[in-house]
C-alpha cells in the first residue's frame, strides 16, 4: 500500500468534457492533445485508446465511435478523457499529517466528490479540493514538520504551490488521490 497524493486538476476542462455534445468531443480532444504535446517534451502516457497515436491513422472521431461500437459506454469514455486531459501528471505523495483523515475527517465543505462527477462509478478515487482545503493540509504538515516520513520540504512547497496556482488560475482545483 502506497500513500495518498495530490495532483492539479483542470475542473473547467473536466466540465467541458462531461457536458459537451458527443459530436464536439473530437474537436476538444484534438485541441487538448495538441496543447499537451506542444507544452512538453515528455513522453506523455495517455490512458485511453482515444488519444493514442499508435493505433492507426484514424481520426479522434473514428476512435470515439469505435470505442462506443466496441462496447464502451459513453460515460466511461468521457471519464477516460477527463483522466487523460484534466488530471495533472505529477503526483505529490502525502504524509500521514497531510492525509485526508487527519486533516478533514470527512468531506470538507466545497469539495467535489469523484462520484458526483462520475455517478456511474461506485468507488471514490479522488476528491477535488479548493485552495483553502489545500492550505489546511499545508498547515497540518507544517505543524508536524519533524514527524514527516514521506514528504520533504520541497514536497510541502509543491503542495503549497498547488493551492497558489488554483487560487490564481480560474477553473483549477487540487485532486486528492486516494490510495486504497
């Protein structure tokens, strides 16, 4: 068993992917894929077949249709796209003193449940936090600085940078990733 973690999350893009007309998805996916690859020299590991470039010369629209015809449900496809495009790649492992149970005990007010985004699912994989929630995590980590076992000072600073980024970038939240 590992540790829970934090990642940046583009909630605005998530909302767009979940609410867009099915026929608009290929354009959104193409736009976002181009932005991801233009912004990074890294070999991005996108999770869904929709965005993989090695499957054929077919279009994104063709791959979306093939996924549906192959038995994938539309909500599942949209969920894959959210994981591919709205969820940040970098995850900061969270020490005990920054973990959900220690800081919050229950869903904090204003947090957004994974299950509210994906009601067809049965397991809570992440919880979207506001900058104020992330500030509480940072405060708990700072109060127990000498007791941290997983996180280093740079990790705590990165968590704080997530809160700051989300405060300054409209539509972004921090995903608290549960490790089961």
